[in-house]
C-alpha cells in the first residue's frame, strides 16, 4: 500500500485561497489537508505581532479571539479547496463551546486543526483545536457560511 503524501501549502499559496492579508493572515503554513474534510496548519507566534503592544504589556499573551480566527482560517482552507468553492469566501456564522486551556505566548508554534463535521449547502460546522507542543490551548466548534 502506498503511503499518502501530505498536501502542504505555503503562506503564498494560502493567500491564493483566503482573502486575509496582514495583519489578519494568521496561518503561516498548512502542513496537510483533505479538501472538504480537514486541515492542519501552523501559526508561528512572534513578539513582533502588533497586538502584543497592548495585550498585555510586560506579560504578552495571544488574544483568544485571534486563536479562534486562526482556527477558522485553517478550516476555511479545508472548505475553500473544494473545486466548487474556489474563489469564494467563508464567513463566520458562530462560535460554540470555545474553551481556552493554555496561554499562547511569543515563541510558541500554534498547531491548528479543524475538521469539517457537517455541511448543508453553503452552511457548515467544524470542530477545531489549537495546541502548543501537543498541549491543548483552545477547543471550539465553528459555524461558517460560504458565499461568492
């Protein structure tokens, strides 16, 4: 049996799929994905991020809302790589059961994973997790809507 080769995407390739640009392009690399099913990405958290100026001086912590956004962008890669969704945009529809378990700080590599669990037409949901060194930092269920 042949070993499956990972589907990887660079930051430049992600920019061809997602409309997000600096300072809101929050996924640095996609390490693997299966179109319409799931995506696994990374965000390298740097002290140079502008939000650390105010969150919090002397104790920099990545805002939870940006962790959720990075997870949503990872899930958007999974859904927008489907041929029928090329060139479309995935918008947030909701966030459910978000839980933050670990602070994310400069120097961390945020491991992002989102699995698409349900789709009905342009609406869907995904289960997402963010980890640092394998330790759970955040878990949430995300709802999205795909539109032109």
